[in-house]
């Protein structure tokens, strides 16, 4: 039987290696920029055409290469940075494996011009599909210029898998940002289709952050620094009020190499605990310096994932550094140790009613002055206040005694209710006496416990309550009650129904948007004056990609300068002044590609918009009319029981479940 194992041809082996290293034009940008930084350049220029599909060119003024080095740089695993095994454990450079140029040259047409300082002439190499077609002397400035043309020209299947120009340009901008942020001492420029996108002079890190990410960060940066024998953390964090719905502006660099780490991101979020609004993410650019022996950077072909020898220590130092920076810049709430925050005097009884406590002292308990409403929070506060009254006098501060006017107000309040007024405990009782006093009036009944009049039948909806709910319909009930400022409580024939307000609104909005996309447009609300919004270049690239779908959802905007649009109309349900935050959230979702399912873009955008608008328009307190309208709209939906991503909107508690809550254990 003949032998069947053989070595791959060199060009085929290079193409296979290119599959790992060169995934898209942004991969070429990353490798060439990192090589320019390693070459000691003080100025780097990036030129792209057609989002890198036609041309990616990097020009630097670094050390340059000799004619022999230029030719050797195209061989696989040829590198100037590794000489022995020990070198693998003390890597400080960005590129070191010698795969970049060989892999790029295998799937593109490459032109290299390079000259060393002090030499009269440089070298020009022309490469096509791993084959060097020409190498000649040439006149060129000091440094290196590498032009990569017609990427994947010889692998058409790979080229067909590239995304739209907007998507590919967004990835290029991300890679450019990473290298430019890590090296503020180097001047960078970026040209797209002969138009300058960035012109970044060499300077400080703070200046580079503002130049790259926008002037909005000028007043929001707080310096962060922590030096330990094991690790050094330096950089900038954002003030809590500058946190955004999107998480795109978060950067970690380890030994000047950009990395992604959910573990370290959690450390930063832990430091911000209690300071951020719901679903917002802080900004940070943090540089970690530690011994190269303590990390392994050769975990992933793109080198954006690394392993730490001692992850727990790194986590603790990062968290402490961010927490300290928040404290130094007075970004965390301060504690007043002079006042007794636990036993502050309770406010006078102008807005609260008094009930006698223990030991002859009156505890001021919360009580509404006019409207009768059951408030479980107020009841819990009352019980808590009474419990505090049982402590010895030396351990607590006595609450303020109700005034005579406050007592008269309380008596008038109960007369309006038609309740008998009972006197408070005897104020002249001896100090040591313990007197238990009943509440002055019974608690008002829960509003949903009153039975409906027999002569008023409840209209029923045709929509089912739940696949297994047991109730045949959802009642149009004028006695819908709000619970905990988030849920709607409704009595139904078989028991009680709870509706999550925010989830219900998300389902309603989603079906509105989906129907609008089918019709060709959602109802829009025109703005009196167009509102300009400026985005970072990376976000603006994504916005260009999403523009047709956003128009179908009711957004109307036009270009208004570099990275700026003028909003002319928004979806009818969008809250005022919330356009930028909402668009940034949608952009971030599509930048990160965070979606559990591969959905059509229109479907994904309708879901994302519905969820974000539902969160933005969530109100803690709704009048009865709006509660009933919400119920009506929910059960008019095609799928009322679930949000678009499968979370329940309705929970039904039948009679058996309710009775079970009151059965005695073991009965």
C-alpha cells in the first residue's frame, strides 16, 4: 500500500495559517500597526480603501529593514524577537511569532518599501500569493511602508464571507483605537477613501482619550494609579454620572497589549457597586504592568486573551485601584460620622400619624394625611420603628414627641374616615411601666378585596390568559391595582393575575414595531427643531449600517458633519431627549454582537428597541386609567404571555395556590 502522508505545499500551509491570523481586513490592520510600533516608529499612518478590501497600507518612520530582512520577513515563523525558549517567557513586544506577514502575503497582493536609517537606498518587494515576484532597490524615506491590496483575491470563498463596508470599517476602527490608545507617545493618522478620519498628535494619555473618543470625556476623566510589588495599575476611569448604556468604551491593556477579560471587567464593576444607574456601564482605560513570566499571552491567535498566574491578586488590585480613584476624586458618597444616621429624629407629624410606643414614649409612624391606601412599606417601617422603641434609652435617641397641633390633625383625619378616636397611652405613666396599646384604627382593607357588585358583570377578553392558567379570559377590570410600583394585580375567576408592567410594555412595543416594519414605517414624531448628535467614529460606522432598519422603525435623520447626524423624527413612544442614549445602546448591541440567536436584523432591532424604550419609559407610578389601558393593549397582542425573548409577562395564581399559602405546616 503506498504512503499517503505528505507535506503540504508552502503556499497551502500559509493559506491555512492565514485562516487563523487573517480573518478580515481589521486583522491585517492590527498586525501591521503592531509591527510599526515594535519598529520604534514615532509617526504611523493608516490608509484604507473600500473598508480594507481594496487596500490596507501602513506607513511608519521606524527602524526599517535591510534587503535581506525584508525578504526573510515573508517566511513563516521568521522573527527578530525570539532567540530561545526563555524569550517566550519575557515577551514585551506585540508581534513575535513571525506569522503575520507570511499569512497576509498568502492571501493578498503585497508591496513592501523599506529603508534603514543611514542607508542611501531601500528595497521594494512585490509579493502575490506567497510568491515574491520582484525585489529591487528603490528610493524611499526611512522606515517601512506595507500596502496590502485585494485581500483574499485568491480565496474567493473567504472574500464572499466578508461583511458590508460599514461592518468591516467598524472593526478596523476598533483595532486602530486599541493601538492608538496604548501608544499616546506616537502620532497616528487614519485615512479612509482619501478622507482623514483621525489626526492624532503625540501627547498624554488623557489627550489621546479625548481625541479618540470625543470631547464629552474632557470633564469626566479621573486618574487611577496603584503600585504594588506584583502589579502596577494606571490609567483613567469615568465618573459614575458619565456611565452609558453601551459598554464599548472599556479598555484593558496588559504590558501595553489590548486584552479582553470579563474577569477584570467584573473587578471594575465591583468597585463601582452602588454608584451606577441601572443597566449602565462605566468608562475606563486601564494599563496593567506585571512581570511577563506571570502571564501567558500565547493563548489565542489574535493574542487578545491571556492567562494570569495569580488571577485573584490581579482582581483584588484592580478593584482596589478603581475604588481608591473613586474616593480620591470624591466620586463616592461621603459618610457623615458626626451625626447619628441610624437614629435621626423622625419628622414632625405634619405628614405622619403617631402611635404610642413602649415605655410611655410615642413613636411617629408613617400615615397618609388624606387618601386611604394600604402601604406595606409604611407598615414595615412602623413595625421597625416600634421595635427600635424597645431598646434601652442609653442605646437610642428619643424620637420627637408629637405636638398638640399634630394630635389635632390626627383626630381630624380619623373623623373623616368615620373611625372612633382612641386616646393615646397615658402620658403620665411611670417611666418603668410597659404599656401595650392597640392601634388607634384598623388598617384599611386591600383595595382588591372588595367584591364586585352582582349587577355589574365583568366583560371578558377573547385572548387566553396563559396556556395553563386555568382562566378563560383577562378581565377589563377598573380595579386593577399597582403593586411595588412595578406589577399590576388583577382578580380573575380562577384567582389572581400578576402582570409585569415593563415586560408587558416591551411586548406591546415589539408588536407595534414589527407591524410597522411590515407596513414600511412606524409612526414617527417630528421634532420641532432637528437635534444634532455626535458619535465616535466606530459608533458612526455602525450607525451607517443600521440606518435603513432604523428608518423603518420611525427614526429620521440626516448627515450633519463629521460623525454627526441631525435627528428630525423619532418613534412616537420614545421619551423626550432620549435619542442619543437609545441609539448608543442599539449601536453597542450590534458592535458586540451579543444575541443568543441569529436573528434577522429587522427582528433583532425591533426586539432591542422595544426593550430599551420599555426600560426608558418605565414609570414607578401609573394612574388607574393607564393601568387598564396597559392590560387592554397587552391582551390585544398576538402573544401576550411572553416578551419577545421568552420572559413571562403574566403570572396566574389560582385558588389552590393561594390557599396553600395559608395552610398550616403539616395540616
